[in-house]
């Protein structure tokens, strides 16, 4: 899972429709070519649409007929630098992402997913996604699944660009590729969207559509606002349901957030 790309557990993510089927047959793929010379080890991630500053905590909340979810992403300040070829010289920043779910939307939330995501920014300012280590629980007392985990340069997995420095309206690009496990893509819809959430109204936002050939019928529309510090709003469409996910600040709402059960 890349940052905020599975909110909430109950709906799942991605869209897997052919471009022609979605009315976007003319959309052009932007192919980002990985070049290790384009990276400065340890460079800050300061892309205005996707800044990851060490110590930052981002909390999102969602409510649906299935229940409520709280998602917390924490930029740890830790790095990883031992990827497989050709990514061996890249130093990636680690982001811890945890999601809790409450079926009855009570104050008692159970941990349903825990992920360590890996990102690095190249010299032109594109943010690359180099992998994720994911564990997910159907219930907090069951052993987790690591399905969807991958790392660039291992077992055929390839890094992708999660956020271009200069998005092009109408174009699409691969955010990751690990065949059969992680194949997310994004299409740039707008560069001047207005976004209103509980914290205020923001202008000049990037709007994208994110989808995956592995999850037919699901789609995520995301809004990244430089004035608000990045991703502020996600609207999910899946199975006829619409879910509104918004940034609520740097602290989880009051309540009990349970840890996962212990596996035998």
C-alpha cells in the first residue's frame, strides 16, 4: 500500500478498467525512466503536492455504511538503502501508516493494517515509490496477511512515480509494479481544483484518479493541495458506494485504538 492508498479496508481500492472503457482512450502514458544518477542520497522530499517532512503526522478519517476508519501516517525520519539492482544506490525515506476500524463507529478502534512505505525524490522533483511492507488483519485477533508487500529490485518488482513534479492533465503513469500484487496507476485530472474540508477551503489543488488492473470497478479520486501541505481529500467509488475521506490534522480523535492480536 502506498501512502493513503487503502482507505478504508471495507471498500478496497483501485480501478481496473481499460482506458478505452473509461472514455480515456486518448490518454497518454508518461513513462518515467529510473536513473540512479538522478538521485542525491538522503535528499528531502519537498514536492509541493507530496511533501514528506521528518516528524510530520497526518491523520485521515472516513465514515461509511460499513463503519468508520482512522488512518495515521507518520514520517519517521528513518531511511532504507539496500534495494536490489538497479536501485541499490537510492536512499528512501520510511513512512509508517496505520489504519484502525470501528464497525459501529464507537470510540473503540481495532488495528486493521500496518504498513511501512518507502519513498525517494529525484533531482527533477518526482517522488518515487520503492516499496511497502504490509500486514493486514480481517479482525484484530487473527494472524495478518502480508499480501501486497513488495520492494523495488526484488522478485521483479519495479519502482514507480507516486507524484510527478510537473503533472500533465490527461496523462497517466505507473506508481508501482509488482505483477499480480501491486500495479497502481494514476491519471491527472485537474491542476486548479478547489477543495473544501472541515479545516477550510483550498485552491490550486491537483486532482487525480487512481486505479489498478488488480481491482476492477474501484476508483479513487484524490486531491493534493500545496496550501494544505499535500493530500487533503479522497473520494472513493467502489461497488456503487461513495466514500469521503478527509485530512483532520495531526492527532487521532479521542478513543481507544487497539493493537493487533498475537499470532500463535
